[in-house]
């Protein structure tokens, strides 16, 4: 695989599996590309909430908007340029604020089977 650059314009967003709220993901690099990680963008609608137990190690970089991530009664709020790491096995709730949010993410291993 050669060096690649990605922008939001390259992303094809799909509703995150199993979610009812406006939570969308767009994988740009995954097992189809031969690497050990998945890289992509996420988009959260205004006040959207995602609750799950992390099946993978997930590092999320906030590009736009604000998110609050809660785990074990501890919350962190992140805005543009800030990073949140969510270890595998942690139960988390990710809540977008009123303006929604756009993120970039890297997961190890792959969070979803390639299609």
C-alpha cells in the first residue's frame, strides 16, 4: 500500500450499525487495504447519542463540534483538535452537543467486517 491522504469529501457515510440516532461512519482504510487498523470519519447529528461496549481500541479526533464521552461515571468533553481514547471493553456513551460533531477515528483491530 502506498501513502494516501483523505478528506471528508472522500467519505461515504452510512448510519452506524445498530444505532437509531444520527450517528454515521465512513471507513476509508480497513482490512481490505491490508493494514491492522481501520481509519475513517464519523458524523454525529445534534444531540445524537451512541452507547456501547467497545469491541476494539478506538481513538477519536474531534474535527468539528463537541462530544462528551462518559465511561464508569467519568466524563470528558472534547472539541476541535482534541483526542479521546476508548479502550477495548469499556462501556461508553458518546453524546454530541447541540451543533453535532465530525470526527476522525482509528481503531485496532478492525471494528467492522469489510464489505
